[in-house]
C-alpha cells in the first residue's frame, strides 16, 4: 500500500471518535506531519492542542523508530506545549521494541484506577521512564514515556480500511445501524475530499455533513454541548470537554484561596464560554459532580446574559434553564428575612433549601445579626420550573435591596441543591462584586471561596 493511502485510511478510521469529541475542530493531512488533528483546550497556552501522527506503512527497523521519535522530540522542543500526544502508526514494531506497544498504554490506562494512591502512580510512571531511558537514553527516553504513543495498525488495503471504518462507526454510535453500502460511500467521499484538499484543513462541520449525507441518517452529535466537571470522584467522561475542578472539591484538601479559583477555574471557564460563543453554541449540558461554589461559577460563566441555556443534570433528570414556570403557576413558598443594615459595606445574602444557612452565620466572621438578607425554603425543589421561579424571586429581591442599601459588594452563603446554585449563577447579571462561600461542617462556619464580578 502506498504511504499516503496508509495515513489517509488511518485518519478516516479515527474520524468517528474525533467527531464524537466536542472539542475536535479540524484535521489536516500532509501538513508539518503526515496527519494532525486539532482540538480546543481551555488549559492550553494557545487554547488549542494538536494530536500528531506519523504513519509508516512498512515495518520499521529500530533505528527508524528512534528517528521518528527524535523528530517528535524536535517538534516539542521547537513548539512546546502544542502537541497533546504524538503517535507513530505502523503495522508492526520491531521485535526488540515490542514492549512499547504494551507498557506505556498499560501504565496510562491504569492511572485513573490508582489515582487515590499517588505513590503507586509515581512508582509506575518512574518505572516506565527508566525503561525508556535505558532504551533511548536522555533526553529522548523521558519524552517517549510521557508524550509518545504507538498505534499498530495493519491495513491490508482499501476494503480492509472500509471494514475497520465501519467497525469504528458502530463502536462510536452503537445505537445506530449503518447499511454497508452507505458506509462505503461515506468512506470514499471523505477520502476523495481529503485528496482534493491537500494540504488544507478539513473542518469539523463539513466532515459531519458529508458523513451524514452519505450515511443517509443523522448522527447523534450533541444537541447540547457536553461539559464535564471533573471532581475528586474521577468519573469517566467520554465524549465531553472536561473542566478540572478536582482542586475545588473540598476534600481531602482545604478549599484554595480566591485567586486560585480565579486562575484555575473561572479563567478556563471564561475561555470555554468565549470559544463556545465563537462557534455559535448556545446550549451546554453540565455533567459530573461539583460543590456549590463551582456550581455558581459554572452558571455565572455560562450566564443567560451571554446567550447560554444550560441542561443541568440532577438525580431526577435534566433541569433546563429555559424551562420557565407556566402562567399562573405559583413560585415555591420561600421565607424571606429582610436585613436591617449592611455588614460594613457588604450585603450578606443567605440561600437555603431545607437547611437554613442563616443559623450558622453568627459563627462566621463579620456577619452580624439583623444584617442578612435570608432566603429559606422548607421543602425540596422538585423541578426545573421551580428552580427558575426561585432564582427569579431571589434575584429580584436582591436587586431591590442593592438599590436601597447601595452595597459595594455581596457576600453569598448557600445551602441548596447544586442545580439551584447553577441556575442562580446563570441569572447573576448586573450584580455587585460577589464573594462566594463554602460551609465547613466540622467548624459550623463559612469560609470565602471564589469571587465573581461582572
């Protein structure tokens, strides 16, 4: 098989999984590498990362494998932090390097399982690095251990590639059935497009449209952009853009300082919101688990004033932020305690469902009795519409006291479902600078966490 066919077919086989990844943007053949795919990442210095592939259709000698690795290493040294991973694709590694197909993959796949045991993870990583240093020396060995992957793929020809492409379609979209004739037509159309357009990028939208046109059915691409908030629970997050909120989970480490919330959570979320708007994405589906501060920051970063609507996962199903109460429906019966004064120059606000946070505020520094605008609901919220009505009531009432008392800021204390916190943040528009807090059960007091300001 010709070298270009091999790299083209390998890229098309990977395409279904890439399209299922909402961060995937485009692919290019015969650029600086045989094949490169580009992804959005709010943590990348340039907001995008590359996955780079060098595809060799012939079996390689050990010296040729090392030459490929050295080329990858040179790219990383010249353009640091641009490539997420660089992959050698080949039918078969030399026998002496057979361990490279097994050991790095095994170590990387085991990391989530051993995450609660960092000493095991470190020992495993160091053992792999030592093995790579023994084989390739320094500085290449550590780079191979950390940033290079091996993909052994023996493509016998076009028909074999079509069958593997079909398998990937079924694996990625298992709920659908694809007619073999349509799969073959889609494969050939995509291959023809790639050949015509060398070496220009192929954009996600045109790849989606061509694939669906030839498959003669809509693929389950995301109606709502999936955003997974990763906590210390290490939940799997296939086919979602991940936001790393592990440091903000509250256990076992203490909550970080406000400036860390700003740099490591609010800033990536802001970059994500800007990227979503630039791609005309208005609906976002929130997944994962998160604390109340994170929930408020999520809603605030993707707030309604910026054109977003959210699908918030709850145990009872999805609560959508555009699920408004019907005309005539009564809002939940919130008890409202009005403040007599400010706390210094701040308006203290407490929001509690079932538990009333105002009872613990006297244990919190600078919060005085009679100076809290308190909201308490004695019954549970049962629907998205109730959450929307509640957020609207809370927001209107706060607006009234902001206008009356003219505070320089708001101190917000919550004890409510995370979904309500998301909805409240989503409506937190045109408000004074707001300091959020988390509750420490052992001390029965609140501590400051993130600060948000419009």
